[in-house]
């Protein structure tokens, strides 16, 4: 297929090409396996991040949620859904009743 130029304009021609055949899967190299030290470092990093999130204060979570942290926003949503209606998280309970 080709495109013929319009008279009075610059000449541009395009030709269609047939798609190339995909290479057989046997020719592709297997994916590289990460080393043990890389895997260990990834696990330690994940555990450290989880521990930091678990020991975070409510004020810190609220601050992070306000700045756009999606995980903190989900935590606050779950806490709000679990709280009884009419109460707020961190509110003072009337103990004089």
C-alpha cells in the first residue's frame, strides 16, 4: 500500500510492511534470578517498613493521609468504618455516666 503525493505539496510516500514473525520461546533467555543477598535485603526492607507502619501514632497516620499517602488513607477509612456511628477516633469518652 502506498500513498501518492497531492499535487502542489511536498512528496511523502509510505509503504506498509508485513509484521515480523515472533521468535520461538525456546530462543529467549530465562529471567535472571536475584541473588540470596538481594532477596534477603528485600525481605528485611519489607519487614522494617511494616514495623514502622505498625508503630506509627494516629496523628502521624492522619498527617500522612492528608499529604496523599494512600496506605494511610486506607487505614483511616478502615478505622472510621469500624468505629460505632456518631463517635470519632480519639474522642474522649464521658466516664461520669
